[in-house]
């Protein structure tokens, strides 16, 4: 197999600035940069300093002006309602312009924040692009988060306007968004001026006079009036969006994405990493509330002039395990990007892949998997039944695009199962021990990236340079800490094994066990608690709670457990998926008081474990083993 990867990676290493300046030439700029990279700007340097651009212009207008006006830009396919809608680039522009005009009428200007709390409907994409058009900063909040999580994000990003919908649709369940939105707005200290509400026919809602506006009415009015809103030039270094992701506490981290570097990186990945040509159909089966949705449902495919698919549904049950193949056939999808958990769900329903040959997959070339570790079994099953390359790639909300991948666009490298392959240009990935020394190949350690991070990665956290520095840059000076543990082998392949912090990965969703512990501790009967992630064959990991009850509690534990599960659902949201809580007498701790979560996890996962030398009270681990066995765990 021959791949251009090694030459391209070497080219980047030789001249990173020249490399990214070349990539930037594929986009339109209102004003070119003074410096490709300025090491003295920002926390660790900034890309394309002095340049002016607009992301919406590059994702929409540019294509309308250069011959793609009639090409489909966006296909909305709802497997839940059975409805579909297509938008050409010209129609996408008309929708975005009208909404930008509505926002402008509400006083939204360059630099102002707009929260988007929406289900998977085309209006969510219009909303992101309308903000980009105005130079306003969007912050999309995933619909599976509860009111308190939304309130935290309102207080941190301080938006003028929130764009939301009356409801979301989960299989067999209508999720009323409006009560969650109202609660969040009430709970937040920051006062939002207006909420723009999309009324969905499945469940409409009451609008609050003076605060709420009807999305459809407002947009229709602007369209009828022939409103025109030009793309506002912004600095390449200005923020395009803030996306909150789980941190090590209940306080989420506001990952900032700039305009210029982000466009350059995403556009480059489409051809070179994903092997997709402009005009092809690209489908990321994720949610706009996650980074995968931002990068590969919305921005990258549109920047590249592709057709993107917005899918409302699940890989199974909407209506069956053939849904993905139906979408691929019907819309001529060239590449599908999803999380391994989706394939585990399909495999469980359809172990022999019987749905697959029922559909015409002739245009489908490649499957991309990311968001969690891709287990070799799942990859092999997909390869066997799809007879196409299955590409594992590793990245994070913080990076916005793959750190490592099998670069199929440059020529596929040999697959090593369990490895998301090799670092992409821009990333000098190394493995260090806890003292910051490089470890020999094959040795497990902290996976870090030598600074500067490439264009597109977070320059900082929203209004929190110091937190950014402390969380990511302080521990290994000169490097970005990924908080993943892993190995690099003699061929330069990476293996990502586990997080080094309290983040767990449930069905491809990133959650903080620390955040859940804060909720458990709120329950009046709980004296102490711990939450760990345990292995799950379907979702990769599931949270498991341990509580030590207050001395005087005599109520039945099953009742308390139900209350705790409900509390987590109410506070964090259904996506937290905490379903089991075990009552124990004491938490296992070191003599200095550190909870031995890693040992608890090994017990719950039935892995071999050693008695930690520093344990305070060894007997408790046997008690935990028994308590877990009683619950059928471990
Ligand atoms: N709004 C409201 N509730 C939501 C939601 C949303 N946008 N998204 C998920 N939820 C709810 C679900 O209904 C579920 O509620 P339940 O406990 O009442 O059943 C809960 O949150 C957990 O959701 P999820 O983790 O998605 O589990 P699931 O059982 O509904 O589906 C999979 C499991 C594997 C099919 C699904 O997670 C999946 O397709 N994952 C892969 C794709 C993906 O989204 N990856 C993310 C990043 S690439
Ligand atoms: P998120 O920010 O939600 O994208 O989650 C990022 C985390 O998911 C990473 O730090 C990894 O722990 C994990 N992850 C994502 N992709 C992969 C992959 N391909 N292999 C292993 N872990 C992954």
C-alpha cells in the first residue's frame, strides 16, 4: 500500500506555517493575515493573526456564488417522524439570511452570544450559521441535558438570545424542551432578552409574552420583507463558538473555537483525512450538540461544498437496524461517521448483518468511527459485513478535528486493530511519564501534544485563560495534556487506552463522574459518595454510583436509589444514564483520604486488582466485592 501520509506529515513538520498558509488558500478571506502564527498572542500563540474572514460566507455564500447554488447543501432525514426535507445552497442561504435578520432585529451583534438548545432539526443548522454570519458567538447545548446544565451555560456564556424548540423527539417519547428552557432561564442569574421558539407540530408550547418570539413567524416576516444581511467580517482569531464539555467538576469547560484556524483545519481534513471531494454526500450520525456535530454535520462538509445529512433518529429502533443503510442508499452517502456504540447497537439487533444487503450501498466508500475507543471486534464486524475500510480516529472536543487517524484521503495505511493509527499533520504526539519524561515506545503514559496546537484547536476556555492553562498546559510544560493515557508503538501507531481524569465515555457521550458525584452528594441521606465508569458491552462505559448513607437513615435503600437516579436525571439530564447505585458502609480510601476509584473500578469490571499499599482499611474492598456481587456486578 502506498500512502502520501509520510511525505505530507514531513512537509508539515519542516514548515508548519507554510503548510497551514497553503491550506488557508482554499478559503476566501476578506483580509489576509499579518502572521500565519504569532507565538506571542493568546495563551500559547494564535493562528492567522490580522486576517479577517467570515465562516458563514465560506460555508454558504461562496458556494452560491461559485456554481453550487442548486446543489443540495443539507438533507434533513427524520427516521422518527418519517419526514425529509432538502435545502440547496441557495435555500440554505435564504434561511440563514432571514434568521440572521431576525437576530439582528433582537439586537444581536458581533461578539454577542446566542445559545442554541435544539433537537436535530434543520433550524439548528440555520441558527449556527446565522450567528456565524453576524459574527455572533453560538453555544449549542445538547438537548439531552437538563435545565440546570443549561442554566450553568447561560450564566457562563451570558447570551442575549436563546434559540430553542417546543420539543425534541426520542423514540417513543416527546421531550418537552420548553419547560426545561423556562426553568433554566429562571434559574440563571444572567437575564436573557429573548427566546426564539420553533414550534414543532408534535408538541407545541405556550410562548411567554414579551420574552418569547415565534421562530417561523419571525423568519417568514423577514423573508417576505426581502431582508438582506451581509456576512460581517470578523478577525480570524475571533470566536465562532463556545461548546461546553465535561470537565473534572460539575462546572463544564467552555471550549472556544476561532473562525480562521477552524475553517482551515476542517476544510483540509475533508479531502486529506476523510477522502471526500466537494459535491459528495457526507453523513455524520451524531448530534449538533456535540463537537462531532459542529465539525462534521455542519462546518466541514459545508466548507467543502458537500451535501450534509442531519439525521433525527437512532441506529436501531427507528424503525430497525437497517435505518443507516436506508439513509445511505436513499441519499447516496459516500462516507458515514458515527460512534462505535452505534455499531454495537446495530450488531446486537442484526448480528449477521442481514439488513445490509437489502440496500444499495454502491456510493458508500468509507466508515469512520470516533468518540470512544473502537473495539477490534466491532471494527472487524463492520469490515466483514460492509466490505469497506473502517477508519478509527481519535480526537476531542478541544481539538475539533482528528488528532490521529488512518489518513484514507492520503492513502490508507495498514490497519492495526485497537489503534486510531498515526498523528495527523499539526500534531506532534508524544507519550510522557508522570514526571514529564518521554517513555520508550510501547510503554503506557500520558499522551500529550507538543505546543503549539494546530489551527482549529481551542485557543483557550471561554473567559478562563487561567483555567485553560492550569487544566491543559501546566502539568507538562511545552505540551498540551490530552488527559488520555496511551502507547506509541515502533511504527508510530497510537493506542488510546483510558482517560487519566474523571471523564467517562457513555455511548460516545463525554460525562464527568465528578459532576455526578456533586449531584449524589446533594441527596439528604447521602453522607459520602463516589461514581466510577464500569465497562458495558453496548455503551462502552456506564456510570456506577456508590453511597455511604447518613447514620440515622432507616428507609429502604431501593427507594433511596430511585430518588438518586431521578436526581441525576433531573440535574444533569437523561444522557447521564446513571441507573445503579450501591450502598456501602465506607468508601475505600488511602491513608491520606483519597478515594480508591481505580481499584473500585477493577473490582466492578472483574479485573485483577492488588490491595493498594496505602489503603486505610483493607476490609472495605471485600465488602464492596460482596455488595457488587449481590447486585450482579463484577
Ligand atoms: N434529547 C433528550 N433526551 C435525549 C437526547 C436528546 N437529544 N439524546 C439522548 N437522550 C436520552 C435518551 O432518550 C435516553 O433516555 P432514557 O434513559 O429515557 O432511555 C438517554 O438520554 C440516554 O441516551 P443514549 O445514550 O443516546 O442511549 P439510547 O439508549 O437512547 O441509545 C445508542 C443508545 C447507542 C443507540 C445511541 O447512544 C447512539 O446512537 N449513539 C451513537 C451516536 C452518537 O450520538 N455519538 C455521539 C458522539 S459521536
Ligand atoms: P469528546 O470530547 O466527547 O470527543 O471525547 C474525547 C475523548 O473520547 C477522548 O479524550 C478519548 O478519551 C475518547 N475518544 C475519542 N475518540 C477515541 C478513539 N478513536 N479511540 C479511543 N478513545 C477515543
